[in-house]
C-alpha cells in the first residue's frame, strides 16, 4: 500500500474514534478536516476560522489532501480529547460553548479564545476578568422601541446588585433589568446584523426585548458572556448548594421554537392577524409579538400538561377572515381554545411537535405560580 493511501486510512480510522468523531470546537458529527499543528479534527465550518489563524493552526482535508508520515504521526499523538483537555482546562461554568448550529460569531470567538488567546489553559486567567468582573460597562448600538433606528447607549452590568442598566442621557438609567428574569441570545438574522444580540426580561410579567449589537465581534461576545457570568453569580447566591449541572441550564431560557403564525381572537370570528410567536420551554409560555423585533410582548399563553387540560392538534378552520395561511393549529387550554394558521405544512408540524414537547414536561412549582399570575392578569 502506498504511503499516501496508508496515511489516509490511518486518519480515517482515527476520525472514527470516540471524541475524534465530532468537531473539536462545535461538536458537529463526522469532521473531515484536521489541524496538523493542533492535532484536532474539525468540521468544515470551524476549519474556516482555523485558516484565519495561520501562525497557530494549519488545516488539511483528511479526504482530499496529501499527508506525509510526520504529520500523521503527530496526529496520532494528539486528537480531540487530549487537545481539549489542555485548551479547555479552565473554561468557566457560565462561559457558552458553541454548538454546531450556533451563529458564526460565537464559534469564531470560541476558537480564537481557545487557541489564539489561550484563555482557558490556566496560563492567562486575567483574560477572563474582562467578562467576569464585578462591573462591566460600555457602549452598544440599541434599536429604538418604536422604530428601526439603532442608537448608541451606555450599558452597565453589575454583580453587586445583579442588574443591567442602560442610559440615554445623564446618570439616570432608562431601565434597570434584574438578573432574576434576564435572557440573552444571539439573533443575527432577526436583527439583520452579524453581531446582533437579543436581551429579554420580564417587566410586570410581560416579556420585553432589547436588540443590540457592537461593531467588534470580541466585544459583543464578551457582553454575552458577561451577562451569563452575572446571571450565574445571581443563581449561585439564590441556590448556594446547587451543582453546576443544575445551575448552568438555568442561565438562559430555552426557546424551542419561534416564527410567524396568524392568530384570531377569542370568539374565532375576529380577523386573523400575523404575529411573531416564541415558545419557551423553561417558563412554558407561548408569547406573541407584532413583529420579530418588537420590544414588548402583546400577550402570552401558558402551556400546561395534558393531565391539566392542555392539548394541541392540527385543524382546518372552517373560516379564516383575513387569514392568508391554511395550515391550522388548535391549542386547547382549560380557559380557552386558540386557533393559529401556519404558512407551510412543515411549520404546522413543527409547532405541534414543539407544543407537545412542552406539554410532556412535568410542571414545577414555579410553573404553577406563572400560570396563576397569567390568569390573574387576564381578569
């Protein structure tokens, strides 16, 4: 067997081994690229960032490129498990580790933090002070409440009182946001900016959204992880004995589905209107907004379990005044029946599956409180 064929077989056998069979950086299955300087197997998307770091990482295809014996021998001494044990040795519990389908900016900065800045090897702990400090402040571009214009605003994040404040003029904050109910997630497509970040919180039991960005990718990712760090510190104070395996999933809420549907009123004779819906697994709420980038929630539906009188099914509405879409979803709750229309049959199926997923989860004490508060608000 020729040397090139033998080396290719060795690499293909290596990439099937546990830990090597997923991208070292984002966890995508079946990576087909490798860094012969770092000794890791990565997916095609993460390989792009590695190419931008030529002094640190060099990339080859394990299928298409020629590998000489010395490079293959080096890969045999490394691999994803050994590499990550070194480069991810000191990743803080709150620091977000990007997954396969996360946005480009998160994966790009994660790779740069791992290999270029070596933030997590234990050598440069001071680099983590940027997003783990007790006070973090700076300027972000924020979308106006009632228009599409973004304006510069000063933001101040504090671990002392577990708040995020932003200012328009002077020293009086425009809003003071508690870490109790905050959520932060990248939304580049929704905001139409590669660095777009959505910050959500509860104000009088209604969801309010802030849409922000920063021109520098490192800065906006630092803000993202700084908010996570402060939220984590808040949770540690509230639940001092809880393990990280319990606390980390609580840092951000879990939106399992969002998108447009058409909605009618309580009598189902009102005209259907297009609304942006967000289904959250953590608080069991189906919230709706006028558009995808609206600041204030128009309303919400609590999603309980089937044992408590909640169910969902597909339907074909007999009438749909004002409705342009034809794929119906009927949501039954103890107090009311809701009818929604989807644009595509696939959307209808995904919404039904997502709602059933929420209904299948057991209700916790806080969910009963949320349900009671939402009923009280509607009276």
